[in-house]
C-alpha cells in the first residue's frame, strides 16, 4: 500500500478572512444570497470554512442569534483581529504625533524669528 503524503491546509490571516467575510456580506447585500458560493469560487476556501468565518463575525445592524458552545472561539478570533487593528492604528497615531511635533517645532522656530 502506498503511503499518503500528509498535507496541511492553507492558513489564512485575520485580514484575509475579513476580506472574504466582507465579500460574502457585500454579495449577499446586493443579491440576497449566494455569497459563500461566490467566495468559494473566488478565494478557493471551502464553503464550510467560509461559512464559519461569516458566522463568527456578527453583521452590524442585524440582530445577533444565540449560538451554542464553540462560539467563544469565534469571538476570540474576532477579538484578536480587533486587537491587531488597534495595534496598527496605535502605530499610525504615534507616527502622526511625531510628525505633528516636528511641524509644531518648525512653526515655533519661524514664529520666534519674526
């Protein structure tokens, strides 16, 4: 009997998952349904995987349905992506503050020369 080669599935980043979820939600908003199927064709992930990502991220403006056990992992994943986004924004804000401080110093120097 030939041995099977063990393969691992593709790992998706939080940003990639969010892109797929946004695609599904936009598709469903425009056409009413079929977003998961369209995402399978476009992104290549399985329908089951994409559906679980969509269920894990609540849609704004839609009433949240209660979920059974296991929903904690989905919200932990959402929390991780929110924390990653906060870290990125903090970095951007710090860079802008540094730029603003340099501009204010230049402004004060020119003001003092008057």
